[in-house]
């Protein structure tokens, strides 16, 4: 399943709202679960959307941590 542009915007908005220290200290699995929980609290996700987002966020953990580090350094 493809992720819609609005879902991508929401995902990255949630990542930006999350404390950098949390993003840097969690394991990959815990990081993905945290982001999915935060998205799920904002909108209702189907099973397919959860799977697609899990894969997407999982593939971006290094980028997410790089962004979190840059926010701390700034």
C-alpha cells in the first residue's frame, strides 16, 4: 500500500513534535511504536496503513535520529 501525502506530512509533523531526547534514546522498535501510537491518537489507521507506516518509519530511523541530533545541536 502506498502512503498518501497527507499521511507523510502527519508522520513528519509527529516526528517534529516528539522530543529529540526521546527519539535518540529509544530502540528502533520502540521509536517506531511511539511514532505510530502518536499518529494513531490523531487519526484512525487501518491495518494496512499501520503496516505501511511501520515499514516506512522503520526505513527512516537513521534520518529521524539525525534530525533529532541536529535539533539538539542548534
